[in-house]
C-alpha cells in the first residue's frame, strides 16, 4: 500500500532536477568562502529577500538561534509569540546557549501578536529589576496557528513599534514563500518589515537539507562566527546549495498547488461526521482538525487512518495536522478524504460522511475556503 504522508512538508523528497544538480555541483571549501555554488545560493537568497547578505545553515532552528544570539546580548529579552516555533519547538536553545530571556507574547488564532501586550512589555520601566529588551520576533506563515499567513498590516505595526524603541525585528520565515502566495505579494515585501529573516529550503521547497538567514552584511558576518560556535560550519556544502538553487527557481510557483489541495482537504475533513476543522482566514498548506469525541476516539481514528495508508501529525490529544506538499497529488487528496471517512466510520459510533464531499473531491474548495492561488512572480531568470 502506498503511503500518503501528510505529517509535514519536511518529508518531501528531492526532485530529479535537484538530484542532477547535486551530482554536478561545482564545489569548493565553504570554510574559506570558496564554494561557488554556496556563494551563488547565498547571493540569490539575499536578493530575493531584499537584504545585503545571506548565509547557508544546516537547519531553520540553527538559523533562528544564530539570529537571536546575534541580535541579543546575554541576559537581554527577546519578545516572541507564545505559540512561536522558536519558543515552543526549538528546545529552548536561545536561553540555553545564548543566555537570552525568551519573553512570550500572546498569539491570536491568526498568528498575530497581541500588540497591547507587546507594547506593555517593551515599555516596561528600564530599571535593574528587569532584563533589557533586545529584539522582537515574528513568524510567517505561523506553524502552530494552522499555517496561517500573517497579514502585512500586522507585521508593519509590530515593526514600527519595535523600531520606535530601537529594537530589531527577526522574522522566522520558514515558509515565507507560502506566505507570499497566500498574501499575493513577494517574499521581499514580507521581509521588508524585518531586519533579519530566515527561511527553509527543506520544507515545501523539497530540498533534502538547508536554511538561509538574511540581513545586513555586518549582521551576517556576526552570524558566520556564531554558526562556527554552534558547529554549523560546512565544507563542500555546494551539494546542499545546488538543490537550493533548483528549489528557488523551480519549486516556488508550484506551492500554490499545495494551497489548493489543503483547501480541498479542509473542506473534505469538515464533511466527515466527528471531525472539526480549525478555521483559518488565509490558509496555506496546513489543515488542523480535531476529533470531537476526545482522545480515545482520536487514537482509534488515527490508527484506522494509518491502516488505510494515510499519515497525519499529532497536534494534541484530540487534534491532528495534515500538510500538503510536493509529492502529494490531487488524486492523493481524494484518497485521503475517502480514507478519513472510512476511518471515522470505524472509529466513531456510526459516523458517516456528510452529504457534499463529492464536490470537494472534484477539485475545487467551496464556501469560506476560498482559493488565492496567485503564483509569485517567476524568479528563475535570476539564477539560471
């Protein structure tokens, strides 16, 4: 049985073009800044984000950590969302390794920061009792908020508040290209509200490994030293960078397909009795849904779904996340919805598919799950 793996867009496998590029990559020693493929990727990434420079790192976690250490002296505060990936999922690295006081600000369901709470924290009196503020972090798209694309107006408001208090802004843009498509804008426009931005090659862009961190030339020089401290220095890293160049030239526009598939999936799950889909104002490639009958029923449902070859990720005792990505086709979405209906009928007492799922299976979302599938401006000419 072929597995339909919707646990994450990190499970993607590289395309044939990436494998070919990896095999033929021109290599050098990146420790001496002599790997031409790495240098080309870093220059391309900086230009796409509208920044002076960029550095290749093994992971997005290291990118966010290096950015926070570069922005924040030890013992200072970094303000970030209470549901931010850097706060919840990155093993407390900024505190453990950077001596940074991570100060959570409430996230709304749309992935925004509570501006009043942020303002109160930033404007806390400057006295010996309190750690001094050093930076503000944003995330777009927002992982724990069901992959929501955060509105540019909110990013502008946070940026203005931070900069008015001389605080830099870092953007965890792991899926910034998804955000750009959902918001019908460019990655550079999103990144313009931040002093530094990180993004992943290894999620929806389907590279086997790698992330980029972008900012001013002076900032990136500090990050290179921090990357060395963290053990992230690499040698013939062009084999990673080669796939990244292909990703940025060939894998960005197709992300809109994932968004459409996610909307179809969301509508279909919503038509299965016993499942409740989390609403998202601007859905990207994620669908979070809950099993109404609680943890025991959720465990039965997950097992029954897995038996039918569909994998989803856990988001709590009764909640799951399904992520669309490269390698998951429209036909797979139809199979996943059929499997979900069957799994629900097995796991829940007498549950059955509600009327109307056939409309979702035909290929277009309906109702509130409207589609914004505008592709990004093609960028392949920049680095072919």
